[in-house]
C-alpha cells in the first residue's frame, strides 16, 4: 500500500491510496492526515493498512492533476514542525559490486584508514548482529525539524552561503511515537537528503554543517516492511528537462552494512527521541552521488529519484535562496 497526503483546491488536507500504478488517488475518508490515521491505528491496536483499507471511499483523483497543482504534501508531518525530528545515518551502504571490491581493498590496511573508513569497517563487521543482540552504532547526524521537509515538486532551497547543493537518494523511515513512548514505524519513503558535499569534504568535522539543509520526502509512504533489495535511478535534469546525469542506486538490507533494526535501536535508544506524539523522519544513507562524478547541480535544474516500488518519482528543482544574516541582540 502506498499512502499520499495532499491538499485539495480549497486548501483542505486529505490522504489517499495510490491506485492504477500511481496514476490515481483513492481518498481515505474520515482522516485528514497520515498522523491522524497513525494515532487512530495505535489507539485501536490496529495496523495502518487495516485502518486505511476500512476507510477507503469512492472519490478518486488524478495524481498528475494533484501534483501539477502543487497539492502534494510530504507523506508524514506534524502540526507543529518542532515536534518532527529529521535525522540520518551515513556510511551504511555497500554500493555497486565494483565499489564494494574497491572499498574492501581500501579497508584491508587498518593502519592507513581514515576515521570515515574505520566507521565503515565497523559497520561491515558489526552492523548486522543476530536477532535480539545489539550491533555497532553507526554514524549519526541531525538534519533539522519538520520545517526543512519539502514535498515532491517543491523546490529545494540552497542558501547563499552554501558551497554546493547536491542530492542524496535515500530511503527514509517514518515514525510516530505512541502515548506509551514506543516508536511506531509507519513505513518507508523515497528521500532526497540533500547536502553540501563541498563543505563536508573540506573537513569531515564540517559534516554537521553540511547536513543543516532542507530535504525532500515522498511522494508516497510505502506501508509495511522495507524490501531487502531496493533498486532505483537517480537523475539530474537540466532547466529544459533533459537528463544530463543519471545513475542506478540500490538500498535495502541486502545492500547495507547495517540492519534496519540496528539503525533504529541506536536512534531510539535515547529517551529524547521517544517523546509521545513526536514524528521522526530518519534517512538510511546512500552510496550514489552525482558529485562523485564531478557533477555540480545549478539552480533551475531538477533532482529526480525514481524507485518503482515507491510509486511516482520524487522530483525537486534546485533553487538559490537568500537567507538574512542573523541579527544578534543583547538583552
């Protein structure tokens, strides 16, 4: 099941299920948001799919019409953006077969490893523990709150102080924290984690700075488990819509050095992230970047992340935004 959130022409929020290979949206009646549906499922000790199936109505809308009207919303949000955490993990993906072979050669000489490669090696050796056991913790970063999340077809703003605005095609997991403080995973969505790779490469201690950017999630929420192998295509389209770079990417546990369960444990082990009512969007990392091929994306060009299992592609145009300098006042 693929859930979408959207706004009608009158501004009212609705949720629906994608049908007809993503061309149609069947409206779910009685709920105005994925968050409301999730809270109802938690209260009823039901599943998201069971509740959604029971509330499917007769209204069917054209997906393209909704998207072109700017009506798409991120597949999960919170009414107060401060109660949505956007976080992620890196150095979690193995990449292509050639990349894996090169990576294994790099990590064979422990004495010459960078800190990043040491972290990657730790994941290879301890990121997939037996069920019920705790594995090695991954690299972790904070990206922002709900105010930085953009929906499909919305621009991704690169601040004027940024040195780069580059895509990161990833899978994100979406969670709601229940009244008892337990995390409930709703499912997964395509994500463009969007970072400043030039800043990051100056010094790995700049990683935190490079991640404080907007991101895109959606358009759909895949309800249920993440397939073990996820294959998609990441593209850069120029201002005329022509593809100027594309590359396949893979995700899912078959292509990762950590299990989803291990990544989840090391995020939610902190009580701060188990506050009842909060929303969490957690990115799982990638091994495919256009900047690795020398591509620098220009404002007006479009990122496109296409994974068939997740419905329509996630498209976002890069925009340059002016961020006013902070005015510090003494009290």
